[in-house]
């Protein structure tokens, strides 16, 4: 069973990740501080832009971490085998290439491996946009891809 942690500040991403994980062997745990996930061997840690308490990140153990780009201090502190970043910079693995009232275009800039060991290739995904902030949309899309799902395209 996959152990999934969602480190957030009440943005509602844990609930969305739980829905994505339905029908899969996964247990999703939400927390506001990384200390609440210490001692667990996480297969996936999803960090939202609003997450705080970074000093506790070193106590975590995770196979794959999905986190906002540009957080070099967190990247150095977080013990993870694989780090996947999302955000506006072209250096991130997942970026938003366009957004309108109904759709978002998410670019997978670099290949990575899902939790079930399958390759997620470079691609452009056209997704329905329901008003979620761009960074949370990228985090949710990354979680879906890591769980072996292709997000529902528009």
C-alpha cells in the first residue's frame, strides 16, 4: 500500500489527492507540519505552496516528493529519492503553458517515473480548469501522473 503525505495549509489538496487515489492501494495523510509525517516511509509527499514549517522537513522519509519550484532550502533539507518540481519557471518539471476561463495547458518538461514504475513522458496536457490556483492545479496534475493516472483532458 502506498503511503502518501500531503503537506499543506488547508488548501484542500489532500481531499483531491484522496479522490485521485480511490481504487488504488493508497493511504493519504494530510498535515500542516512535517513533524506529523515523521517516522512514516512515504512513497509520495506532495507539498503545496502554502506549506510551512520547513525546518521539520529533514525528519521526513519519502521516495518521491512533488514540491513547488524555487525552494532550494526545502530541496536540500528534504530526504527524497526523487524530487519533482512544479511552478512557473521553465526549470520545473511541471509548468503551466497557458490558461483561459475553461482550460489549462500543463507541460511535462522532463520525464519521470510514476509510483507504479511507469514512465511519464514529456507531453502537453489540456485540462479543464475549475478556478483552482495555478500552482495547486500543477500539484494536483503531478499527483495524478505519479499515481499512474492521466488527468481528464478538456
